[in-house]
């Protein structure tokens, strides 16, 4: 075999962030690998933002996004669109990432064409069918279809082994999101968002808040916002920065409760460089985001997870993150404690990141080259030092 074609399929902002360093790494081996980039456009505006920042030009763009699109619509249109492209290109392997509906549809389309499937960020589990929804089932189903499972951690490898996936089909790579983070974060960064420049956030204790998961819509979101009001009344001075998800329901709820407080910055969704650099300059992070649970430990920032369960338990076990749910009083007490108790704060501030060291993409691409017999030696797996 002189050369292989790898098709990378994605459709959302998080997938683009996590596949960017893989695409960059693949380009180092033009003698062995051609790549084809297929985007579904499951998220349009946020995806396009990432494509521009990373200077990724898709070979195919299905543009499936519609207003109030259902999961069935995303699955059906992604599957049909990807199928035609795979029939035309006949890649040696399809790479999908994570747990979106695009991920599952891409893997299923490849399976139907009997094309090898590599699943990046494989093995994350809550073992609760509807939490997170639909991500938990998407990743289970993708694991059933995949040929090569790129598990970010030892724990995710154990999850796959418990489902009778052969150890030789699993490779512990670390998480590619850490690779992206190291490429983007800068000490002397100047924010594109004018309000972040004006507030001089380096001079304040910043509490960064993000919420977007379906299970946190409605009452959990309202409870969190009420807790933030309590914090502002009892723990000043501090600055709460809340970049708002594009979802209109989330935006309306948050603005109704927090819009009149000068200690709060309600921002539009930040681009990736602004968000990464804001994380690095925050004091505490409150989030329901899986990506932020992975990223923040690299900056030594305590993460309070606004969920009752997480498929990323490694950070909790390492003591750099804590599950606190969305009860108003619990949130208030946990944040207040970290703001006022230096010893407890320092216990959560560690430089160890259990999710990666910035070399996951290098390992993944070398493993693929070994899989297709271009190199004799399989790369070493990621281990926490």
C-alpha cells in the first residue's frame, strides 16, 4: 500500500477543536496519507467560527442545519450525505470524534460501506442512558461500530474493556483537546471581546460560568443563576463572566435573572482563543461542559461541575474538579468556600492534567500509520506522570 486516505467527519464546534490538531498532524505525512474533511454543519455558526480560526477548508460541507432541527433530522441527513461521499472517495479509514449525532451517523455510514472506523475520545461513560442525552448512547453505539478506539485515559480504556472490546483494539492516547489548548493559550493575549478588555479581568477574581446541556435547561439553570446572585450579595468584590450559549431558551432565562447586575458580564458565545485565554485568567470555573472539565486542569483552575454525574471522573479523582449539581445553596456554599478558604482552594490547584500532555494527536496519527503498516513501531500510550 503506497498511500491511504483518511476521512475526518465532524459537525460541531467541540469536534472541530478536538480534530484540528489531528488534521495538523496528518499533514506532516503527505507521503503516506491523503485526508478528506467532511463537515455536516450540525452546528453552523459555531462550527464556521472554528473552521476560520483553525484555517480548515472542508472538502465536503453537507450544510444540514435547520432551525429547531430534531435529532432524527440530524441523523437522517448526516447519514445520507456522508454515504454518498464515502461511496465516491472510498477512504481507508473514517475518523470520528466524541459523542455527537454527527459522530454516530459518520460511524454508521462508514460501517455500511465496510470502511474502517477510528473513534477519537472513545470510552467515556456515565452508564445512564439519558444522561447526558443523546451523547451517552451516541458514544456507546459508536464503540460498537469502531475498529480502533482512541481512549483518552486509562479509565476510558477500562470502560471499553468492560464492554468486551479487545485490548489490542484500544489505544490510550490522551485527549486532543489539550493539544489544541497548548496551541492557542498565550500569556500576553489580547481579547477580541471588547468587554473583557474593558473590565481588566486580570485585576479581579473572575468566576467563569458556562451552561448548555439539555438536562440543565429550565429549573437547574434558574437555580444556578439564583446562586450567582447570592454570591454577588455575599462575596464581593468578584466578577462573574457568563458566555451565553446560542440556544434562545438559555439566553432568555439567564438574562431575566442576571441582566441588571454590574458584577456580571453576560457575553455572546466566545470564540475559542478568547475562551481558552479567559479560562487561564479565571479564579474558579463553574460549568456543565465536558471540554472545560478536560481543559481547565492544565491551567490549575478549580472546576465545580454543575452536574450530578460525569463521564470524565478522572479530574474529580485527581482533586482538580468537584461534582456539585445545580442546587442553589450547594453552589453558593461551594464557591464561597473556595473564595474564602485559601487552603481548600490550593488543594484544587494542581498542574497535573489527567487528560493529556499535548501529544495525543501525534500518538493517534502514529498509531494509524502503524495500523496500516507504514511504521514498524507502535507509539507508547499516554500515561499520567
